[in-house]
């Protein structure tokens, strides 16, 4: 039962953080400019870097949240059930990244004013969306990666293989050796 609880708490907390990350992504990422024409909104500059910058900011925001969540999850799981927590970090990271994408595209905390390119061509900020869907796995991968790295370091420190002779010197205490050659 505790495994289920630890998993559910991790997913729930990361889901809430996904909403916060979505608002932060919306605040930081630039929106591509669109020209309003008779046919509807058309991308004003097809070579704009705003589309790539939105993906980059998404990766930075979700990656930072993933790093922090992995470290905090590891610290909190030391007294709980690490397998349930790391599975919660992975599943919750996917849910959080999806919520980040959804909330970031729905709210508009970023720049809302776009300079006009000329008379008669009104520009509007476009929607914030991902053009590289692979960045959605930054959060769960970094969270699980940090968790496993910290678990490996802690496991190595506690390993009996680090002290194969239980901390004893196989040659006896140093004081029994005749260092001077006598």
C-alpha cells in the first residue's frame, strides 16, 4: 500500500509542478509573429527563430524541474520506497511535461505586443507550441537520471565491496613492521 501511495504522491506533486512550469514557459518563451490576412493568420516570417526558441525554453524549464524533482525525490525516498518513487518520477514527469505544454500554450504571460511590419499588415503573437516533440521527455529523463545517479553514489558509499576486508589491513597494523630494516 505504501508503494502505491508513494507513486501517487510523486505523480500528483509533479502534475501540480507541471502547471507552474507551464506558466513559467509561457512567461519566458517568445511567441512567433503571425500576419492577419483574408485567409486567416499566416506565419509572418517562416525563418523566425521564435519557434526554435520556444522548444529551447521548454527544454530548459522542464529540464530544470526534472533535475530538482529527481534530487528531492531521492532525498525523500531514503525513508520510503525508492522503486515506487522513481516510477512516480518517470510517470509524473511525463504528465507534468504534457501539462506544461498544455498550460503554456493556453495562457499568455509572454509578450503580447508585436511590432508591425508595415501599414495594413497587423501582426499578432502566435500560439506557443512545440515544434520538436522530443523535448517532452526532458523532465522524466532528467528526474529519473538524477535519482539513479544519486542512488548509485549512495549505494557505492554503503557497499561492503568498498571495504573487501571489513576495514582491516591484510598485513596487520603498521606498527608491527620494521621500517628501518632491522
